[in-house]
């Protein structure tokens, strides 16, 4: 299941967004393609089958998903503009199916993701230059703006913390696979913000999401397991490099 694909909770008649998918993602989702490739790779190792499907995916992945500065969020959806939106889901595919990515394009995409999506705690769920970008989430908003009423913009810019773990894992894997020095200083600088948040959080955890540039979001769950869990996975990857 695509974690983005949702119908707005408590949909608004006043704003006219009742029943309308905020992020339809009706094409092939980049992270699901990566997870499919990972599964087929495992099945191939176990059974010896599926070599043809793996080869087809590898041959066609970048042809379909490369957008010039990043990898498309979806492919083959009803709207090519939505397909090409800059979102962090590409980082999941980078981690679970690195063989689908070429080094030069991957370096460009990681730079784009790092400069345009990374926030202090989490990752922007949509690039800030996108016309649909709405970085302040309020599920109680009962206004008439269709783009934000009743939290319609849940995945249109607010910064989700769990996604940071996959970005850092993708960046670390790229360094290792290309024989580059692991930028340990950078990683510790990023995680310093998370450590400080955990120290101050009465639940000793990390939130679901923040608003723009790490701003507090009252509608966010104050601590969620996957926010911490994905960063713990990164820390384990980092430990194994030392």
C-alpha cells in the first residue's frame, strides 16, 4: 500500500475537497517499484527464477523515472506533472534496490533531495518550488481553501521524520558503493537536532512530522515508532561502516 495515497480525513464540504484524493499517485510508485525489485531479487536467489523480470526492471527503471534532477515519484499516472513531483519516496527505492540506479544520476538526485527536501528533523513531502506545496498542516482547519482544509495537505509539504532515515541511508550507501569517504561529521550534525528533540520530549521520542523548517505542528503525533526506528536503521548502517 502506498503510504501517500489517502482520502482526506474529515473531508470538507465547505472547501469542496470531500472524497478527493490529495495525492492520488495513480501511477507506478517509485518506492513500490523498488520494493518489488527487492522481492524479485530475493526470489531469484532462492529459486533461480525471475531473472527476465529483474532485467526488464533494471533496463527500464531510469528510462521511466529519471526527471533530470531527481527521480519521479510515480510513472504512468493520469497527470505527468504529478508523476514528476519531487518527493522523498525515491530514497526508499535507493536503499532497497540500489542496483536500479546509475551512479551519476543518483549523485544528482541525492543532491537535489538534500538541498530541497531535507529539513531539521524530517523531509519535506513535496518540493518547495511545486505549486502544490503547502507546508503547514492543520487537521482542524475548517476554512474554505481546498488545498489545506481538514488537513488536505498532509503530504504536500509537511516534514515527515521517518523519511529522514531513508535519505541518510541512501546517502551513506552511495558513499560506500563509490569508495568515497563516509561523511561522519555531516551525519552527526544532522542527528544532533534529533538528539536534542529527544532530550526535551517527555515521551523521549521523535514526532510524526513538523511544519516548514522543523516548526512545531500541533496536529502531529508527539512521538511515533517509525520516526525513531528509521533513524536507528541508519545508525546501524553507519556502525557497520566503522
